[in-house]
């Protein structure tokens, strides 16, 4: 029997504020809880049957009509961060001791002067902003001048927005590569993000041609470890960008939840790979950052409606883990990520159902479990829960 692991990251689907959330201004955040409380309903029968509402502190109604079809728990983050890169790296077995730098007052003048010199253009913005709001505010000036819009958030990101008809995608991507070269060492920014948009006259919308440029992992992750063992790793969605294309055998860069789910079902059904690592970005990108509770809820319900297809495609030796990488509470003040626990749901034909995994001390427990299942070996970080569910 082939042993294969599938990890599906519901990007930003946090399940309650971590004990240190107040240090990040996030005390009281609860992505899933606030969506349910403000919307008054959240129809997720398949995830409820895996134990979602039974996770400690879920604030979801405890449904009695479901026979448990999986095991459940939550995990804390060791890294003092709440960004995509740190979250994914930690769940892949690399917990950051030193977090990436953030720039709540914009980027230093000397950095921006050098950046503008290298790209041969002035810039606009250089502030903390919502990506959807700043293109409405500065889009007309950008179209008139050709100057790219630079902005950041509470996370460690250097985001560059440009109209696709003003700065073609290839040029925008080159500009981002220049920024990536500069944002190491002293500036140590986690991700540079290309944010292309279209539209006219103050009515602009972002496109799906986003591209992320991450720092390469500072130590090996389980992706590296699995490749070293001759295993095939498949990255779906923005996973390849988050890991700077390292430790990945095959990448399928889907751009939305629908395509990501379709790709996941396809790879699972055809038995591909030893590890399938999926990121579904819409929860965060389209709904969390826009405080769109209704859109977020519908996206969750859509994923849940597709979960039977995922489970139905799984083979005898498959282990499925559904989780998240941080929170982005659409019912919380602001538009930034929120520092939260992440849910853990597991399923597999040869695994136990109804096991309470409790509160794991690190996201790295997920990576340790995956690595031990596939290779039979221990990973250097995290505590595997494989023996508990086997």
C-alpha cells in the first residue's frame, strides 16, 4: 500500500485568537467564530462530520446529527508572526526564531530611493494600506504617471500594484524580482507580491495574475526532506512561491479556490505524488482582507460541498489533513491577518475517527506527522500525532 499525504490549507481560516494575540493587536479575533456569529449560519456538514465544531474554542454549534468521519484539533504558532510564509514554513517543519521585518510606517527612504533608481521609475504610496483601497485612491495617478504603487500591511510584505496596460506583466514581475533582491539581510521582508489590476477612471479591480516572491526557506523543510528521500512532492496554488520553488517536484499554480480544488481532486484521483500540498487562497485574498463575511462564508460552504469529491478520490493509503496558515477575521477591525490558532482535521481509510488531537504546540506537528507517515522517520521539528490517529 502506497503511503501518501495530502495537506489542504484553507488560507486564513483561523479558529480563535492565540494567547499572545494582544501583542499583535488581535485580542478577540476569531475568523470562523465571527463569520458564524455575524451571519447566524454556516453550513459545513462535511467538515462538521470531521469534527470542526468539536475543536476547543471553535464557537461553532455542536451538531449531534453527524457520525464522526475524521479526527480534529488545533495548533499554536511558535513563530512570532501571522503571515503566510511563516505559517506555511512552520507547518512544513521550519519554525522561524526571528520573524520577518514589518514596516508599519512605510519603507525607509534610502531603500525606496535605491529601488526607484534600479527600476528607473518613481513610485507612489509607500504606506500601509488595503490593496483594494489603494488602487482606487492612487490608480488614476498611476495610469497618468506610470509610477508603480508600493504598499505594505501588518505582515512582512512589499506589494507592488500596477495596471496591466501601463506596466505589462513581464515588466511588473521584473520589478518585483528587483525588490526581492534588495529585501534581504537588513530589510528581511518575507514576500514581495505583484498586484496587477485593470479598469479605468477610479474604478479598478485586481486580476488573478498575482505573483509572490518569497525568501527561500532558511533551513530545510519536509519538502526538502521528502525530495532527498526520492519522494515526489506536488504543490498546488501559491505553495511554489511560498517555498521559492524549493523541494517541489511538480507545481500547478492555480489562481483561485475552484481551480485549486479541481487540481487537488485530479492529483488525488490519479494517485500522483507522495505529498500533495494545496493552498486555497480566496478565503484570504478575496474575503478576509475585504471584511466580506458573506463572501467568506459562501467560499467555506463551497469548499465543504466539494469535500466529498476529495474524500471520494482518496486511495487506501492516503492521509488527508485540512488546516490553515493564520487568521484573517472579516468581522474584526482592520483588514490585516489575525494571530489565531489553526484548525486540524484529518481523514483516511486506514486512520481512526473521532480522535481529539487537542491543542498542538506548533504548526510543525503537521509537517512532522506527514514526514513520519511517508518515510517512517522523525522530523527535527514538531511532534508527530501519527501514532494517535493510526
